[in-house]
C-alpha cells in the first residue's frame, strides 16, 4: 500500500483478533508437494536439489504416517548426534520446530542458519469504504441492516520460502462514513519477523535468502482505521452497480441501499520494500457476510460502483452531465 495518513476523527472502531492456525513451511510442504516445490524454488535451489527433496518428502510422508511416541523418543535421545546450530532453538524460526520437522531435516540432510533477525509491522488491508467526489455524496455502513452483527474477516498471511503461514479471524463493529472523495481503510496491524537464512548441507552453503516468517506473525488486538490520501487507493475492478443520475440536473441527493457481497479471498502483496530483496509477504482476505451500505449520490452525474482490483473494498467512477 502506498503512503497514507492516519485518520484523526472521532469515529468508533472496535473489534478483536483471534489467532487461528499457524503452519511452517515443512508442515505445509508435507501435506502438499506443489507447495513445497514452490517454496524450494523461492530459495533458489537447483532443479536436481528440488527433485531430491521432493523424493525425500514422499518417503518422509509415508514414514510420518506411522511415527509413534517411541520413534519420537528415539529422535530426542539421539539429539546429541544431530548437527544443528547452537542458537537454532532460540531463534524465532527454531523455537517452533517439532520432532516431526527435525526428522524431516535429517532425511533432507540440510540445516538452516538464521541471522540479521528484525521485526517489522505491516498493515493488512481488510476493507476500503469510499464515496464518489461530487459534493454531498457519502457512503456509510448501514446500521439499520447490519445492527447487532459484527463484521468478520478471515486473514491468512503467507511468507515465501521458509516463511510458512498464519491465519487470523478479525471481528469488528463500528459506524463510520466516507464523505465526498474520501477513501477509508480498515486494516489489521501485524508484526512479522524477517531474517537472513542460509541453507546448509554439511559445511557448504547451498543458498542465502532473506525470508519473512509468516508463521511467527503477531497481530494487534483490534483493527485500525486510515484515511487514504488522494490517489493512493488500489485500482478499481469489476462494476458492482450503476446509478444513472446524469439526467437529474437539479443536483438533488438520491439515497440508495447497496450490498457489497462476499467474494472469494483476494491475495494482496504487503510491504516488500521494507523486507529486503527476495523477501515477500502476502495475504488472503475474505469475510463472512455481505456488507450493507447506505449511499447518498448527487444528481447530475452517472455513477459506477466497483470492487477493488485486488483486496476487498470499493471504488467509484463518475461520468458528468452530458
């Protein structure tokens, strides 16, 4: 998202965030070979190295289906023979490693060394409420229709390579309005860990990349609200509805009810410039129910209400009186 400006108004915005599933890249890769192959490609491994790991994955998956408590104990008992960096368990990456993942590393014959660990806060865009430019226009969440029902978003963050994923559920209730020409964005602040990762085979460095750890992401307790500066909103996508008011030359205000229907999740890219070359973070955002809107549109113009091309939210195009 381009530069924006915090909205300083008194509009209420309350909510809560619940952390759902966290999955590191090995857990996802053991379930889906295509996911593992894509992650390994991001690490810039060669084709032969990727093929070898995929073969090991297939063998490991079959064996993991039969792993018992006894086998896990054997892995722990043999821990002194496992050549792992001394600080691996203290790193943000290593602290979540399980016996299953360490077992996978053994079969793969690789270890992962992390350095230059930093934290960054990113804003995951949840929804943009926007109103067209002509004076007197506005867009408001409809309290009459949505009274008593909090909006709920489902957010999944995806790191690249070793980044894994995290899912959150965000609920919020508020009443706020976008006036003529305004675009306001509801967002979720999330802190993510970024580190330089060296993939090692023995003492040889196979590759070095910069990675964002989505599986270690920490969300804020509730969402926030931002007034976007003019010209920084995401591009408009498909048309939801049209309002032909160009023939009303009196300029009177027409009132409409509209619905922004639930759609499949939209993938957005987040803050790559802050993480370093090759480090990426993306998010899928969806919500549970349709959003009811109250619209006030000034006569003398034809209006088209759009979805955003990426992410969730609204945009407008306006044709003036002929």
